[in-house]
C-alpha cells in the first residue's frame, strides 16, 4: 500500500470513528431524555423540544463550519469542535432545571456540525469516482445514534442517568486526541484558488443547492427526528421498558447509519437521481402504513355487532421502521452524491448549507411530533406528518430534477 492510499484509509477511518462519537453525543437525549422527562414531569411538546435543542445548534453551526473547513482545513476545525464540546457534555450532569438542560443541550449540540467538516475533509482524499463510497462510509457515523441506544440504557440502569454525561465526555475527549494523531492535513489541489467569502455565501442562493437542501431535510431530518422520537414511542405506544425500547429503536438507527456506505456505492453505480427517486417511493409506502393508528371498530352485521381491531403490532411496526431506516441511509448518501458531482471545489460550504437544512428538519420534527400527539392524542400522527413531507419531495423531484432522470 503506497503512502497516499495509506493516508486516505487512515483519514477515512479516524474521521468516521470521530463522527460516530459526535453523532452518539448529538443524539444523547433520545434515551437520556426519558428519565429527565420523568424527573421534570415534562409533557410531549416539552420533551420534543429538549430532544431537538442539540439538533438546532448543530444545524445552525454547519454553514460556518463548512466555510471554515474550506478555508482553514477540515482537520483542525474538526479537532477544535470536539474539544469545545467536551465541557458541555460534562456539565449536563449538573443541570437541575428545564432551562438549564435546554442551554447545555444547545452547547453540546455544536458537535452535530461535525458532518459538514468531515464530509469535504474525507472527500478530498479520494478520486471523484470513489467519493460517493468514501462519503457514504464517513456518513455511516450516523450509526452513533444506534450506539447511544445500546450504551446509554446500560449506564442508566447501572449507575443512574448522571453517569451518561461523565462517560460520554471522557469518550469525546479521548477520541478527539486520537483523531488528531491519526489524521493528516488534507491535500491541496493544484492551481485551485481559495474561494472568496462572498463567493462561498452566494452559493446559498444557488437553486440546485436549495433543491438538495429540501431533499436532505427529508432523508436526514427524518432520520434524526425519528431516531430521537422512537424510544419514547416504543415506551408509550407498546409499553416496553427503557432498555427494550432502546434496542428496538436501534433497528431503525443502526441500518439508517451503517448502510449509508451502501448508498454511496449505489449512487456511484446508478447515479444520484435514480437512487434518490427509489428511496422516496419506498418511504412513501412505508410511512403510509406506519401512519395508521390503533383502531377499534364495531361493525353492525345481520347477526349482531362484529368487533375488529386494526393496527400494527410491535413486530410489524419494527420491520417497517427497519425498511425506512435502510431507505433513509441510502437517500442520505445519494443526495450528497449530487453535491460532490456538481460542487467539487465548494463541498464544505454546500454541505454546510444542505446539512443545515437537514438538521433544521431534525430539529423541527420532534417538536412537531410532540405538538401533534398533545393536540390529537394519536401517536402515529408523527408518521402522518412524515408521509406528507415525502409526498412534497416526490412532486419537487419530478418537476425540478427531471433533467437528471436519464443520466
């Protein structure tokens, strides 16, 4: 293995491990929020806001982080970002009021911006025809959401919820140091001028960037929102204990992260449009089925009343959720294949803008899920909302990206 290949593999490995850790911490309230909700007696809307606060800050910081990554290098920005977030994770143990949890959640949520730093950093180490796979492997760090669902319930059961911030802060610090020693400054492309800040900001108005932002708000925002909501969903809808609920919710989070690399390979082979189009149709069918609420019917027949129950049991629900997780994993990679194809020299900035849209989707969805449950009393209303967003995306894709249909 020559030096260049060895460095690219080392960078991809260290960056992916760092991103797994960052995403695990970014999704911490998916599990940690359950005992905090009980301790503070929160309603569903307040719980949704708590789980979503890290997603808000992690999303808003993505554009400046992407710009800084293009200007100063992804390695140093990634490293400093992790260090800045270590104290926030540690301080979470000492929060006692709802407002304190919200403010600390905003701080530690900055770690979620690591995606818009790591994606262009990793992509610069690979040729164009391999970038989809490389970015997919890095993006598989989304599996940190599943790792959180495995690790946090064990820590909570053994030592109480306060152990989670302590352990996670130490893990983040150790991984940050290891990342620095097992990564390299990115290679500089020959004869490429450093883009001006004005040129980078103008990319935010590019129609193509706006189109990909809408798609990513569904595939990534949906993944984040559902990941944050599913542990609570299993606990309240199917009455599972926290540990069992977290394991079942991981059936969505794990494939939704790990299979992103497969999505990158598919996008390299068949093109971003075809893969994204197929993903949206799979989600459309699955969300339609998941939307149906538990229903008790009494039908009047010639021989009396016939009582019927229609609804998804936990097994069918989990299978459908797994299918959605696979589809969203592939979709996250295929949307970024669009970006690497069209904006190779501005990937940091564009990935920051598109990542912002995806993150804002992940921020708004848990809050909207909570509002819908409090308003309607129907827990599956969250999937009704997702079904509607996918309908919009299919229409948007058909009219705005049809020129790429046969590419």
